C-alpha cells in the first residue's frame, strides 16, 4: 500500500479547517492545513497531494487565483481540486470554477456524507494511479531487460504483474460501482482516463506474455 494519501485543506478560517478535518476523520488520509493561497502554494512545492479542498472566498489570493497558479505548475497541474463556497456566490461561480481547473464544487453548508464520498473516490483514484504507474514501470523494465539479474525470473515477474494488474482492474470496477451509473462529469472523465490506462497496460502485458 502506498503512503497514506494527503489532502490539502485551504481556508482562511480556522473553524472551517477544524470542521473539514472532523468530517474527514473517518477516512484513512492525512489532512494538511493552509490558511491562504500563498500557504497552499508553499505546501505544494515538496508534498504530493491526492486532492485539494479549496475555499473560494479568501483575502488576498482567492481560490480562483490559487487554482490558476496550481494548474500552471507542471508538478501540480493534475491534482484534482474541489472548490468550497457559500450558497449565495455569484451565478457564474460554476463556470469560473471549472475554467480555473476545478473537478467539482460544493456549496456551504454541505452534506458531510457527500463530501466524504467524493473525497473517498478521489483518494481511491490516487492510489490506483500510483499502483498503475509502478506496474507500468515494472513492465517497461521487463521489456527492456533492465531488471537486476536476481529479479529476471520471467515466470515470477509475469505472475506478479498479472496479480497486481488484476487487483487494479477489480478495484477500478468497484470504484465505478460506488460512483454509480451517472457520476459527476469530472469524475466520469477521471474514471475513463484511468480505464484507458489500465486497458493499455493490459494490452501491453498480454502482448508480452502471450
């Protein structure tokens, strides 16, 4: 299992950060606080995050500007962002949020169950992407003969690859079931992208082992 997923919580109000941590406390994650857009950008310099929960209304650098900076950085542009805002936000909020790179947004006060469910799915996707990258690297090493001599037992390597890939395929099917028949458009896109990557890896594995 990879290291526990970290979630970046960005809000200028301490009570909101405490509430978010309480809501997410039942999940196996590590919450990291940031009290401003500037603090969030600093936290992102050296730490990998599975997801960012980003308040829109903050003094100084607001959520939209913070998201724009995040999406401009090569290292962080693919981290999903869920915007959090009050219900009386401007009517063009959804458009601005998606234009800034958000995968979703929730209005306050939000349903804790909905927030936990959304975070849980993105954390599962994060873990699967991590495992998929590791397996792709292992397959590349096998294909190019770069594995160390003690690891070049083809049967053992292929057996381990097959086991790991099957595990990812099963987990992806489970996440699709949890997401339901009509998931949010952004989540559907993420699932479809991951499905394609899994399919490509399966095709490469089958071609190599066949």
